[in-house]
C-alpha cells in the first residue's frame, strides 16, 4: 500500500496519507521487500511560486484543481481491485451484505469461509478516500441492508449515502469504542443478521462462559508499570515527597506511568505538560492563588514539542517547576537516541544538542541538574526551586533529572550493582510498595512481609532510601 501511495502521490501531485488503523498498529511480522534502488528521481525543485508560495488568487485555483483531482482519484479507486473490491454476482440482489475496511475485512472473510456463507457479499474498501462512490453505490443497490465493520471510528459509514440501508456504529450494531477482535466481530455479524431476519453464522455469544471462568480464578491484576531500576520512578518519588500538594501536569512517554505513583495528574498531547502547567498557573493566579505546580516531561518530548510551550510560559511569567526527565533515549517508541546523544536514528553521527543550552535559550534563569538516584538531593533541589518560583523576583524553575535509561544503557544506569533485602524490621506498612512501586518489591502473603523478587530486581539500590524504618538493607551475600 505504501508503494502504491508513493506512485499515487507522484501521479496526482498530492500528499497521500496511509492510515494504519488499530489492529495493524498492534501487529508485527516479517516483511519482504525488493532491493531498494538508488533514488531514480533526484531532487530537482522547480520554482513555481503560484504553487509553492501561493497568494489567495492562486490558492483559489489550486483548490479548484484539487477538487478535480479528488474526482479523478475517486474514479481510480472505483476500479482499484488490489484494495477495493466486492464479490457481487452480476444482476443478483441480496438481503444482506457487509462493507469492511482494515483488518476486519480479513476477519469477516475468514468467518464467512469458516461458516461457508457464500450467500453474503462483501465489499472491502482499503482505499476509502476520496470515496469510491460508484463501487459503493453498486454494492448498496444490490443489497437490502449493509453492515459496515471498520476500525476505530465511522469513516466509511458516514460516506455511504443511503443511511436507511446502513447498519453500523450509528445504528448501534457496532460498538463505538474498543478493538474489533474476531470474537466481537462474530457477535456483531450474528446480531445484524438476526435483525435482518437472516440466519446467523453461529450461536457464539462472545465467549461469556470462558470469560466467566477466567474471571472466577481471581487472577491478580497487573498494571503497566515503570521498569525495575527506572530513574523516572526515583524522580517521581522525590517530586511527591517534596511537593505532595502540587498539581502534576505531565506528558506522553513511558513516564506517563508516573500516574501509578500519584505524580501525573494530566496527560494530553506532547508538550502539554508545560502548556497545561502554564494554564493552571494563570487560572489560579486570577483569584490570587499561587498554586504549587510541578510539570514533568521527557527529554525527547521536550525537544519535540516542549520548547515553544516553555518560551510562551517564560514570556507570560508563568510560575511552576518543570522537571525534565532526561534518560538519554526515546524509550517508549523503540529506543531511538535522544538528540543530546549526537547519534542519528540510523547510527550515523549527528550533532548533539545541549539540553541545558536550549532551556537557557528559552529564557529560563533557574536551572539545576540532578541525579534522581540521589533522592535526598533531588528532594532538597525541588524545595529550593519552589522557593524561587514563589519569590516575586523569581520565575519558572527547571530541573533536569538526568540518569540513563536502565534498558537502553544498562551498564551506565547501574554501574555498581547493589544487592538488597528486606530485614526483619519490616512491619508490612506497604509504603515502599505503594509509594515507590518497584515491581521487584512484593508482599509475601505467607510471611506477611515485603520481599524482593530477585529475578526482577535490577539491583539499583534506590529502594534503600525509601523505607522509613530502614528495613531495606544492603546484602553482601547472594540471595
Ligand atoms: S520494607 Fe519498609 S516500607 Fe516496605 S513494607 Fe516494610 S517497613 Fe514498610
Ligand atoms: S534494588 Fe530496590 S528499587 Fe532497585 S530494582 Fe531492586 S527492588 Fe527495585
């Protein structure tokens, strides 16, 4: 599809968006591709200001040209058998048909094969925009009712003209949210067929009995959590210790899991940790209240989308603490190097960009760098930063909490392994498990004590600083 998208873009001189819906994004497999050739079309920019720098008159003409292209592309999609096709028999009409897009197309096809339902025609739309009107109209005309099964939202369903014939999300036959897994699709098809007085595929009820049995096992719920030894956990622990009553706007990255530690109150989009902190400050200060606010975001998120928000906050004299969680890597999206590393994504050398330099360049006057593994120092630094924020002559305080990602740079993250154990002093208060939430700390129901899971423990030693009774201690012997 991507190869086709490039060709289409060249042919019609338009950008083409490939929209992988949810189940494609959740899949992985090996792919084969032919040897990549050298670029056959070297860069050759032709100056054409009416197109590339157009003023309103030329924009009007371009809009007209774009509308004409839409009609032509729609025509192309009507007969684009590789992606858009149906299996209607010429001249035949049907009481019920199905229109699909994305992975549900394959699921529906598999189900029809499994239950030998050659009587139900299927229209698969892989290229739905500009909408292949003629193809869809032919399908609608041949069917009394059509059920639309597409991922995530109503795209194809909205574009079908005959809403009376159409079943889908708008008619309540397809759930508005959640993934369309095969079990769900079978139930959806069964209900729609029954509503149209057609025999269902099966009497499958979505596996209620199996779900009931599994539910009855009382299996423990496991929340997604930061890795053992993750420096973000130590940062969040210190932030909450230093500023327990603050508002905590945060951002998008693996550190969003700081919500488990009670230090992530908002997550909206990349950079919103800063812009929402600014918004909170300005909303409260109108009533004369200077709310304590600690915003967090990762180093990569900061470079991606935090800089403009920070400039805006400095310019408007918003007051909050910003903690940039600098682990030197873009961990959540696959361990790409952060731009502070001076390495490009394909391994070639790039030019490292200084995080401190950019923060100061945004106009920030208060900047400290700490190692979050030293929680005592980090707590002290946050408290001092709060004094600066509250000082009439102060401003935004930025703290760079810098420690390498424990997965991306294991040796650098934990240069010296510290083996820990829980001593008999433990009174099972649960503080370390609740407030530090390292997955290696668990409660043994038999001993009613906290213990260390030695398989999970990364031996970072940070939990030594957490237990108020000092019941977590260094251990010189192997477990
Ligand atoms: S190790 Fe310390 S913090 Fe954890 S449960 Fe025991 S006493 Fe509480
Ligand atoms: S040393 Fe403590 S904090 Fe570090 S991974 Fe092990 S249990 Fe977790």
